[in-house]
């Protein structure tokens, strides 16, 4: 069975997001990141969900920035809706 930490690491690697940045973006203290990475404590379910949401949000922002850059380099007008088009949000079942 995969741990929460391994799941979060795999998702961050798959989407090319720095795990430390995702923890900070989720509003978690840096001490939580270091304790989790060093194996001092186990990651909680709520923490894993927060970090996964932060990874997805950072990925969406990165993709939006790439699309905007592509549109600008081709000389087209940049519209936020067209830049974010095709990026679907991840939803968690509660």
C-alpha cells in the first residue's frame, strides 16, 4: 500500500511541481514539510489532500503561463479564458 507521502511525491514529480513549494502554497508550515520528508512524522490525510490540491493549482498556473507565452510569441491577443482553456480542475469526493 502506498503511503500519503509517496502518493504526493509521485503526483508532484508527474506534474513537475516542487514539493516544498506545494507545501508552502498549501499554507502549511515548513516544519511539517521537513518532519514529513525526514520520516519524523506520518503525513495525515488532510495534509495530503491540501498538498495535492496545491500541486494541481500550481500545475494549472504553470500551464496557463505556458499557454499565455505561446499566444504572445505568436502575436495573438492574450485572453485569460483561452489561456486556461483545456485545464480541468481536480475534484475530491468528500
